[in-house]
């Protein structure tokens, strides 16, 4: 599979105030595709000075995918969630010598998989933007069309290695597109932000920490702007305590910096609604 650059148009927007003054005909619908169990002492960094006491307890949270509909440009997914393999196998048919060690276990009810949601609505996708390459955010690729664009942030790596651990997530794809955020304009206070469709409606924001190339998304719709933090902020308590995750995270310091940028952005633009990575709107 080839990695090719994602073609971005230079945005004419001069900042978020300019973006929000020109909302676009775009909406979001969110789908639960399963659940995963997180530990609170990994979801919230217990070593952060704002953390306070965090119980060593498990929390069951939804695995989400988000459908963006643009009246002019069609339908796009932000992450895919899970495919139907998880309904009967909590490891989603991932195979390999060490799959039992490295594969996360998820739970899924019948008709929660991403293809079910899309087929029920008669959706024909134009493309998929993947926040990062963890299985709960990309496994649904396995039941989606191959003739559309799949887009990641530069630096993302899918940790598959035959014969040790593999899920065949990209089997059948000729290429995956990559956004190089070092070439993208910085939009304070969030950082490098890419105008994905070229009209200010949908933005990918570089929020490294959880993974190296992690992206959050902002949808600038007629009903007001919506920020989807994805795993830069797992749950609402990350925002409320101003504390980023620690476990499940590539770089805890970078993760906290990305969350700090999000918090500053929300203080500056209080009209922005937020959906965290593992909460159901």
C-alpha cells in the first residue's frame, strides 16, 4: 500500500473568528459502534497537579464514528469505529502469534457496526478521515468501500506485523493519503489546522500526544461550530479537570499540551460545542 500526500488547498481564512463568521451547510451524525473498558487512572493522568484523587476503577465507554454531511460535497466519515467482526469476537478476528497480548478487547451488540449504520441510511461515502490508527478508530475500514480516499496525519503508524499481530485493516486499499501538518498554516490557539474541503466547513487539527500524528476535527456548520476532540480528550472529565490521559498514550507531555491548547481555544470561543473521543452525544 502506498502513502501519498493529501491535496490541500490553501485556506483563505485568517483565523477562527473569520471561520466562524462564515458557517457552511454541513452537519454531523454520530454512531456508536461498540464499547471499550478504560481504567480511570489511565483516562486521567493521576500525576497531574490538577488530577486530585482518581479511583482505580474501570469505565465502559462507547466507540464512536462520526458522519459529516456537506450539502455540496457529500458524505465523509471521521473515524470508522468497529466492523461487524466484533459482535462475535471481542478481538475482531485479529490474528497472529502474539495477538492475545497486543489486541484490545471490545464489546459490540448486533447492528452496531459502521456498515450497518451507513447502509441503513443509504450513505455513499466520498472519503474517510482517520484521527489515528488504533483499532477502535479504524477497524471499520474492513467493511467499507476501497475506491474512496482514506486520510491520516503524517507520523501515524499501524502496528501490524505478520505473523505476530495483524488485522488486515488496509487489505485491498491501493493507497492511503497523508496530511503533513508541517506544511499547514497554524491557527492559534489550536495549532496547525487543515481546511479539508477547502471551504472552511471541515478542519483537521494536529493534536499529537495520544499518537504522533493524531488529529482532532472541527465542523463549522450552520448550527454553530462543533469540536470533535477524538482521543486528545477521552471523556468529559478530561476537560473538567484540565487533565489529559496518561495510559494508552504515546507522549503524555505532548498530550497535555494538546489538551491545554483545546482548553484555551474553548475559553476564547465559548460558542464551540464539544464531543469528546469516547462519549456519546
